């Protein structure tokens, strides 16, 4: 398989996942904005999406309309939903024959539609529906590849892209709000805190999952536990790293045992998550832990590219 | 005007008997319905081809006409022999001009025509290519003006395209009208990708042992023929690579794969010479592979078609192909050339200037129909302006009579009517073995009276049938009571 093909399917999957994550961040910010400080929620969303610096260069103040535009449709923002769609589609097109028809149609169909529609107006006037449209498209892509792709190297690279991007996103969302999860903070325990904790769950669409898993009201320690260590939570770091390690192992098998730095890194991370305890993480410092996770995820990404795509 | 289906007086020619029966057996209403169904089906099947194009938009496909263009077994036998003969001579010519240059020494072809030719590649001089093959894939454009009057209009020895349409048209016809193909009267063409792969593998460098790795080199998704590149790569089961996927290491061409570098033996390139290797040709090219030509010259990789093969399809060289055939093969040319005046010669020039209104004048080195004058379709002012250009640079032009291209019935708004057609058969050369896929791409000028078959100007395509001689046809299974 050409290195370029692997690179393109991997980034295709990453950009699609990024669209999905940004759509969820906007959605959570919008919902929460009515309950707490509006500016604060949008600021968090921008930081979690890694767009705070770019935004600050363009706007002096954070407003919901500007933040939604910047995250949703701004071509100057390389991580905006539309920018990601543009790049996903360019990658898909360059490796069209490596994709199944359903995958191509999911990406290309969304791209064609985005060009036909006035996305700016939609974001300003019909934000919830527009975000639903994005999530439908990304879900369609995920469904298309898991139900139509051969389980070969192309599929493994696609999965790597999806879960690496997702792990990065979950770690960022937690890190933006880690302070509200610290034991020192939860002493307050007021209504506002409750909303802060819930906003994290909403950003990864995990409010109901929380209740299913813990059957209790929302406690900050549980929120961190759910999103970091719970294997049954599909956006937890643990679940993402299980998938990443698995995909790398399958690649190793299909390449006659060829393995290297990515396999070592992913294996170490997966084991750490598997045997970790939330109390220990909290004691050692949640912020430090999450920062380290974000950094190690980034270096794993770089090692994967170096090992397979150069 | 020669119609391929009907003789003057309306009698149906033998090759078209089957098409005639089919058209007659189907009442007009059913034919219309069939045509609608055809369009629907074609769109659907078209999608499997259009997936390679921008947005899967079937509108981008060249219009397809359902009525096939038919060539009888005898007609084809002559064409096939003629095509093989011509391509054999073109390869010998290329081998000669990059080697001993005997045809130049013999004074049959002027040196300037070769050495000053923009397509000539000095890098190729003195290089022995595997099996002496330079043009592995050739597209020879033919037109017909009478029962036995076939003319070669143009040779294409660089990167001829269109073969995907040939295959697609047949696939569509077989899905639409499976009955027509029963009994095996029509020569199959589906093995083109397989034959192409065999041809490319046969071109592997001598030092390649065993199983050569073939790749198809494309300029990328923004090239207009990209879908054909990806289609052929898919059909052959080879990697579709772009310049940056390849790299030359220690004189060996490798592609970057997820397992590391993998050696490449044969490159079926669908990019022009100028973009092959920035070190050897165009230093500004982003498409090429630095060091490719050096690897080629060391015999570590084969480039197909060979760089510099374009000298053989030059319009001024074209005029001399019949002489080439006599010189190299000692045979009379089986396929005729269209009479061509080389405007660099004073007497030819004065003849051309006197008769501009009847002639077609082309740039000797141009391609794609640019800068061309079609006398009978031009205004007096256009002719006068062209005469000035011609007088200023006569050596840049060649002139030909305006041919009355044959016609074939087509479905048009008002029913069925004749339209002008041409033919591009594809010739694959693997050493001594030359294969001509029976048929080729028939292009049709769908606008009434038009002679221009280019898709940009309302041209369409048809399935092209070559009938098999009775001995080649499948025998029917025995039935009860025949004994």
C-alpha cells in the first residue's frame, strides 16, 4: 500500500472526527451559555478546539455569534467544521479508489451540499439543525466504513485516524475544565458547579451514559473516571487507546510483525489507562496528567506518520 | 458521402444486418422506451465509472449513442494488419533515430524534422530499451470515406487516452442488450487491461528477475483523464502513483509504501515527457521524479511509452510514415495516409495558398485541434488572416484535403439519422508480439453535418463491434433432436 494512501485515509478519518468533535463543542457551549457565563462557555469551546489563539487574533471579544462562526464556517480557521470538511474531501478524492462507495458518498455528498447551502446563514440562524446535519454526516461516514470496508490495512489506518483524533479531543475537553473537577473545587457544590460538570459530559454527549454507568448524581471524580478510564464509554481515553493499540497490532500482523515506536507508545498508553486509578490520577495532578496525555497523543501521531507514511 | 450501414439506395450492408434486425424488430415506441431505459441504465452504470470523476456527476461523461458501429471480419482483418505494420514501423523508426539514424542517412527523412523536433529527447540517444519497444501503447486515429477507403489521420505515440470509454461503452451495451452478444458474433474487448498489463510486464528491464512491479504514474486528481488512470490501475491491480510517491535511490526507482520503499520495474506513465524528471527535463516541474531518467538509462526501470516517442506522431513526420514502412519493412503500406502538403516546401505552399477554402491546415507540432483552419467552414476573412500566418511561418504548417468522413446511424431528436464518425483503435506492443484490441473508440459528431468529433464540441461515442469470422464463433450447444 502506498504511504500516501495510508496518510490520506488516516487524515480523512481525523478530519471527519474533528468535524464531529467541534460540532459537539459548539452544541455544548450553546446549551450551557444560557446557564452560566456565556462568554466563559464559548471561551472554553474555543480553547478545547485549539482555536483560541486564532480567534483572539481575529476578534477582540468573545461573542456567541462570532465564536460559532469561527468554529463552524470560518475558512481562516484551519479547524473549523468547513475547513475540516474541505480537507477531508480533498484527501478522499486523492485516494478515491481506496474507499468504498458509501464512504465516498458520505464525504462527497456532504461536501457538495455544503457548497450548495449558505452555511454562514445556517450557522447564524439555524445552528442546532446545522450541527445535527454535521453529526449525521460524520455518523454516516463512521457507519459506512465500519459496515463496508474490508478489514485490511486501509481500514486499520482509517480507525487509527478516528480514535487518535477522538482521544486528543477528549483529553482537551477535560483539560479545559479540569479545575472544576478537582477535589479542592468541589467543596462549593452549588448549582453552578453541577452545570460545569454537566457541560463536560455534554461536550462528549455522555450525560446519559454517566447515569447508566454510575446511577448517581454527577460527582466530579466520576466525570473524570468516565472520560479517562471507563472502557465502556466510547469517547473515553481508555476506549480510544484500546482501539488504537488494536489497530496498530493488526497492522503489525498484516506486515509480518513489522513494528516500532508507534506500537511501543500506544501499548504503554493503553496499559497505563487499563491499570490506572482515578484517585491516583487526581492525587498526582489531573492537569499534569491530561497535559501529558495530549502531548503523548501528539507524539504518537507523529510516530505513526514517521513509521508508515514517509 | 459514405454511410457505413446503408449503401446508396438504402440496402443494408452485411455487417449491419444484426443491427438492422434489432432496430426493425423493436417498434418505435419500444425503441424510445429502450432508449430511456438505456439512459437510465447508462447513468447507473456510468456511476461506477463516474466515481472516479469530480462529484460522481454523470453529466461529465461524454454522450453515448446506443447504435453500435460495426466493422466486418474482413474489413477488420485488413485494418488489423495495417495497424500492426504501421506501429511496427513507428517503433523501428524510433529505435533508429535514437540509434544509428539510418533513415536520416538514407535521406528519406530530413534530419531537421527529427533533431529539431520539440519532441526529440537527446537523453534517449544511444539507449537500448527493452525489446526495442518505444511506443508500447499506440492510438492510431482512422477515418473512412468509402467501402475500402480507410485513412490514418493521426498517430498517437505519447500517452493516448480514451480506452476507458471503449471499455465502458461495451459494458453498457452488454448490460442493455445481452441478446445481441449471444452466440459470440462480436469480438470481445474486455481483456484490454489484462493485455495492457502483460505488455507492460514484458517491457520490464532485463535485470529485473521474476515478477516485475508495474505502476501507473498520473499527474493527479486534477488531470482531466484522472478517472481513466484510476480505472486502468484498478483494473490491472497496480498502484496508481503520483510523482512524490516515487523516489530514486542508488539508481533504483522505489515507491513509498507503508512497509517502506518498494522497487518499481515498469512505469506506465500518463504524464508528458517534460514532467517526468525535473533533473532531465523541466526543472520547474512539481510532478516529476528527480533521477528517474538516470535510473532509466541505467536499465533499472522502464518508462512506457518511452520518452521522446512523440517524434513518431509529429504531424510533419506523419507524412513520411509510408516511406518508413517501405524503408524498414520492405512492404507496401496497408493503411493510407491522408495526402499532406508540407508547407515548408515552396510548391506545396503555393498550392495550399491557392486552395485554402477546400483544405484543412494544421500546425505541424500542435495538438488538440488548436490553431487549425477548416477551409470549407471558414469565412473569407478568416481564410485571408490565416494565409498571412501561413506565409509568415510556412514550416509550422501542414495541409490536408477536407475528407468526407463516413457516417453511421445515431439516435437523434427526430429519430435515427446518420452522423459522421472516426475510430481510434489501440495497439499494444510487447516486443515482436503486437496486439490490436478488436474495435477501438468510435467518436461521433452528434451535431448534424459536423465533422468535429471532439467531446468538447458536441461529440459522443459509440460501442464499436468487430464481427468475428464464422470460424471464430462459438458453436451452439447441441440440442435434443439434432442428431
